[in-house]
C-alpha cells in the first residue's frame, strides 16, 4: 500500500529531479495519518487498533479495549491537559470510528464469504498540508489480509480496486455518495484541523534537527563496505559515495531509510570494493546530507576505520586494566594464560 507513514516507506516527493544541494531548501509538508487495523481470529489482541501520526511520528493511540485515547508524546499530553474539549472529541471520534470500522470489517468478510479463520482489515487515511501554499492533499486506502484492497480517488469521487475480490465492494461504495462525501470532508477539514492543532504543540519537536553518527561497516573481507548513518532526524536525508569529489553510481547500492526505536532514523549506502585497490581508498568518501543542515558529514574511506565482524573494528578500545587489579576469569589476557601453561609444563618436566 502507498502510505504516508515511515515504516518503512517514506515520502521523498520533494527530492525527485533535484540535485543534492536542493535538499537543503526542500519545502516541508506536514501530514497527519490515521491508521486503523481490525482483526479476527487473533487471541489476546484488541479487535480494533487505531494509531495517529504527525509527520511520521506516533502521537496518539486507542483500541477497542480502551475507553480513551492515549497520547504518545509529551507535547500531546500537554495538549490533552490544556484542551480537554479537543481530547474529548478525539476520544469520541476514535471510539465511534472503531465501532463503524469493526462493523464494516464484518460486512466485507461476509460479502467475501470469509467469516472464519484469521483475517486482517486495514484503513489508512492521510492528509498533507503545505504551510507555505496552504494546499491540502490526501488519500484513503484499504488493505485486506496484507494486500491492496480499495483506494479512494478524491478527484473523481470513486473507489478503485486492483483485486477481483474487491469488485463487489467497489461497486457498493461507488454508489454510496454519502460515504464518499464523508471521506472527502474528513481529509480536507477534520484531518487538517487536527493536524494544525497538534502542530501548535509539537512544532519544536517535529522541526528539530539531530545529526547522525556515521560508521563504515563490512561483514566479510570480500563484501561491500557500508556507510551507515544512524540517529538522524528528520528523515529527509541523502547519502552517497564520491570518487575524487564526484558522485558515483556504479558499484553503489542505496538502502532504505528505516526508523529507530527512539524516533530517529538510519540509512546506509554500500560500495563494492572488488575493483578498488587499497592505494585508491583515499580517493573515496561517503557524504551524508540532512535537510536544514548546510554542512555535509563526510567520511573518508579508510581501512583502519572500517568496523568488521572478524577482528579490527576501527574503534579505539578502552585501556586495559593493570594486571595488579583483580580480574575475573573472563578478563584474563591470552598472554597470561599461555605463560601459565608454559610454567606448568616446565615444572612437570623438572619433576620428571
């Protein structure tokens, strides 16, 4: 499914057709995404779960076992405390939508003659707002058992279903004008209102900048070297390899931007070393660029700094403890062990 959220698919619309320098001046669009998941046949799990995200950050949660929505960020707790009316409306909306979504799920299963076994039904509603042009866009997507099911085209006010089993539902929904008007108004009005309200409290958090730590990694002596950046925010970032100051594409493999557990992101770009001699290492470097930061992070391809799985890590180790200190068995040096064996052998030979 095509989604606004960051796990693992991310929005890079503003990057298309741009040079690396353009990323520094890319227009930021804010988004709010509401993600509903209904399940059947899954024990010890809420029948319906709803998650709200702002700019790809989880900010609210509710499920069919809870009677209230749960704020997932400190600044959302502040919003809840300072504007209880807003939070009451959000909780009520979450509760009502859960019930409607559950009923819709059962109706779809019945239409598909799939009332038994385990099934998953999902809806993703996303609105996007450009704070410079005030333009609003959005979409509404449905998934069934992990596959695309139905997509709502706001311009034509029609539903599109790529799967044969979705045809019957598509015809029903296309004839339901009230449903189509509801989703259009929700995206253009309700969703944008919630987005702007949340942004008033979370702007400093959502617009923060965190620089990454960058490392060179290699799994085996013959594998590619991966330039890995982790801990950066926002996710609007680029990373690439250069040779003699020029970006290269041959022998380079770009990985996806992935989320970390703390709300930051990580990414990597691999360089094939099969045609690179050790003497040429100094001609290569890895460049990381983050939106809003003018200075690039440049990492030279240095064999001494490559972290590996078989020995040399490229990281300075802490100093060893003096031998006079009490060391546990796990901390004994290999040299001391060998000396002890040699002494024992000498004593044995003397006794003989």
